[in-house]
């Protein structure tokens, strides 16, 4: 039987919090408690794979997204798989988000020029006449 | 560990800040609209200006009941575009040219009592939808949202998105499963240096400075009307501009050779406006209309209408793809 509170079995976020915040102890690999602070941490269930993929704004976990507005606002087009996609459904692209666990997402013009890049788990505002997005895994 | 670092660590571990979308299939939405007998586009209801939470209880109840029925309905007749999205704004023709319309707006902006200092803040009320473009079976999700961005010179800041109340737009309905108005949708917080605006400072209140900025954000060499409108949107998504800056922005719109006047109207909040429009040169399936107040001269909003059917968005021609409204503080604060 393995002990999932040993340091090597802790989720990285739990390990990070225990390292940085004194007075805590691990309940299991995804839970920790700080009695004096009255604080309990619980890592989301979907992170139990050990991956760090998570939603970026309203861009769902695992997806790539283009928004008509800056700052992840406005109408949203999303794709569940990595590839190169036209954004013609949007009158303009103001921001992009990459909610995948690896790779990067580019916002590009019709000539292929890259005007913005979002690495895994991040987003970026764009400028220029974006016509497509390209996801590289 | 600093407070900021602790807050960041906790934030990263908090799964509750981004709720899951609650989609209603388009077919169901469409069928419900037909069953409740929503008026056709040409027979719009009188505007219910200055009224919030405007969905009548009886209609809401009907929708709730009928939602249980629509799953079994088959072979529904082909919907009209307005059955899916808000009715397009109704425009009253005006004889004024683009130059005359904008000159009048600039005269109003020049009057005392307007906005005299810019602010690193953008508050908007918008109607949008979300589509999963590579999944034909995925539902399209309608959203009505407040987006409130506040940021600082040190590039710290916050974006708070909350579910918004109904406006007076006919057909401006979101699924009953959407969050209730006021519900926090998402919250993005930026520590010092983390926020990356398109424009760290506002351009000078001159037409040339505004035109240069619009070229930068749109990539346009020769600014067309849609470029100017998109540029205005980008600016207003980060800043609250002074009247003088908005006047300079309107100069750029006026100079666009393809700008047209759609006419006078009232916007989704019942505010009197005149609309100037353009079609993006690279994306001719959209028409963008900039709404300018006929009371203050300030830019009130933007309407994006599909000229052609769009399979990626799963919407037919003439659909309102989105609208976004600014100068809405009074509505957000419940004063109207």
C-alpha cells in the first residue's frame, strides 16, 4: 500500500502550498490542511492526472479559443482539437486562449504572419487582421 | 511568502471561479421561441427602456414548461434568423451624410459637462454566443454579460465578468439554464506587470494619432469604416475615453470612404442613437454598426450582424452575431 502523502506522491500544487505556507500537513495527495489558519486546500479532481491543464477564462479545459473582444470577452469560437482553423465566424479577433496542457496557439493573418501567441494555459490579446488560429501541440 | 504569492497559489487551486457553460441546443431554443409565438421581426414590441430584469414571469414559466416538451418535437419548420438571435435594430432613415452625422455628434461632444479625463477602465454590457466550431453536435451557447475591466498604470488590474440582466432587445433571451443575473462568471486578477493592454496610454485626441493607433491594432494600411469601428471597439475595451478623444475617433470613422449611415434608432437600453456602418474587407459576411448617441455624441455601442449564413456559428443570414454597449455605468449601478 502506498502512502500518498509522501512528498513524491503529492500533487505539485499541494506540495507548493505546503512548502510556502508554514504549519500545514498533507491529508492525501490532493488535500492539505493548515489547522492554525483554518485553511484546507483541495486540488480539482480533473488535475488528478498530474497535468496542469485548466480552463482559461471561459475557454474550457483542453480547448483552444478565439474571442471577438479583447481580454477573453465577446463571442467565442472554440475548437476541441489542435489544428489550423479559420476565424471567419468572428468579425474580428480581439484575443485568443489556449486551455490545453501543452503546445502553443498562434493568431495569424491571411499571409501567415503571427500577431499573438498563447502558450499552454494562457491567453493573449491580439492586434492586426487575424483570419486564422494555429495550434501546435 | 508574500500576500500576493499566497493569493495566487490559492487562486490557482480554486476550481470554482470558471463555471461550466450550461448550453441549450439551438434546436430546442428555436422550437421554444416558435411555440411561445414570439412576434416576427417587423412587429417588434415597444421598447422597454430603462427596465431591468425584463423577462415577464409568465413567458419565463412557459419557456420552462415547454422546455420539457421540445425534446420530443421533430420536423420543426425552418426558423427565421430572428428566431435565434435578438431582432436587428430598426433604423429610421435620415438624409444626413456620414460627415453631417458625425459633425453633429462632435458638436455635442464639444459642449461642456462631458467626460474630461480618460480612465483605465472598460465597462460593457454585451450579448454574445459561444460555438464549438469543430463539433457539429455541440450546442451554441448564448450569453449576456457585464465585463468590467479595471487596470492600473503598474499593469495590475482585474476583469470581472457577471451574468447580465435582460435588455429591451426583442429576442434577447438566453437559456433558462444560464446563470441568473449578477452571478459571477469569471474573475481574472493581474498582479503588478501582469496585464498586457494593447495601448499603455491613450492616443492624443487628434485624428492622426487615432488613425495611427487604429492602423496598429487592425493592421489596415488604408482605414475603412469597419477598421475604424473595430479600432474603436479595441480602444473602448481598455479605456474610458474623454469626449475629445471620442471626437477624434469619430474623425477617423468619418474619413473612411465606405462608411454609411444606417439611420437613427434606439439601442438595446433605449438610448437614442445614430448608426454608422461598414463591412470588413476581409470578412464580408459581417456588417458592423457603430452606435453614436444623438444626445451626448459619445459612442454607445457596436452591433455585429451577419450578412450571410455562417456555418461555423450555426447562424443564418441577418442574425445579430453580438452587440456590445458602453457608457453603461448607470445601468450597472442600478440607477436606471
